C-alpha cells in the first residue's frame, strides 16, 4: 500500500472558460487510473457564510440568481460592482476565507485521497479586487502566505466573447476586464499554469500531462487502489 501522498490541484478562470469541463475530464481520468480524488467547490465548501453573502448581494445590487445560458441570459450584479467600501468589505471576507481554507486543507490531507481538486480557489476571489493598486497587491501577497499553495494551479483562459456566449450573466465589457484581472493575478501569484483557449480535447490532454508531471504520484501502474478502498469512487469530502 502506498504512502498517503496528496496533490492539491486548483482551477481558476472567468465564467464560461471551461473549468467544469476540464475538471470532469480530469476526475474521470483519475478514476480510470485507479486514483482517489476529493472534489471541492470553493464557494460551497470554503467560503465563510456563503448563503448570507449571496442574499446580501442579491438584495443590495438587485441582481439575478443563477447561471445564464445562451437562450436565457440573466443579469448578475455582484463581481461586477466595485466601490471602495465594497472592496474593503471583500478584503475582510477574503481574509476569513483564507483562514477557513487553511483549515480545510489540513482536513483533506487526512481524507485518504490522492488528489484534492478545487473548482475555483481563493485566487478567483482575488480577481475581484482592484489589483492595479499597490496596497491591494500587498494584501493579496500577505494572504498568499496563509493559504496552501496548490501543487498545480490552473488558470483556464478563454476569449471573452466566447465565454460570454456560453454563460451570459455578466456584461461583455466586465468579462474582458475580469479576464485581464486574472492574467494580472497570475503574475502576482506566480507559478500558475495558464491553459490558453484551445480545442477541448487538446486542453484536456494538457491538463492531464501537467497534473502528473507536477504531482508526486506517477501515472501508469502506480495508481493502485488502497487496500479496503474503492478507487472507482471519489474520496469522501471532509465537512468544512
């Protein structure tokens, strides 16, 4: 039986970039390789007071709830609203999220999983901040010292127009700015692997290759199920 080696993988990017598609493909590949994974959604599993924050956002900004589709767009108003007091409020909440994330990472290390995969990470929160300001960048670098650094941090890039067509909940101009914010964030964080706009299969192969290159688990013959475990099922997600 192998030692418990856990590899942390995160996926970040604008809405409609294709993160879910790549995460699903990676999870299927891990299962096929006999490896166990724990999948966490950052908003549901890591942020502090998610339902309260969603209710406040809906009431304060008069936005719509949910995810838009090409045939039925919606008008979200949360990430695309910025002001100095809202930025200050976000910075307080993101600091609490960082502390909670640190605790979750410690628990997932005992989950029995080979890989812990985050659908979005705290990096996606930072992309909502005005990173052009030096004090904000200092704040982000401070929190980066607190949160666990993923072994592989993907930034799934996408053409803003194409992403807006897939998920039309935000105005195109905001999506363009948000994409630039992610690219700037990647320079602040350092070490993020940017997946450029590619055909889905090509992007999938790139993701799989990078994950196994960066992880401490070898692909091909090393993915042996643990004794007494079912490798075909995801590892149990710890209760945050």
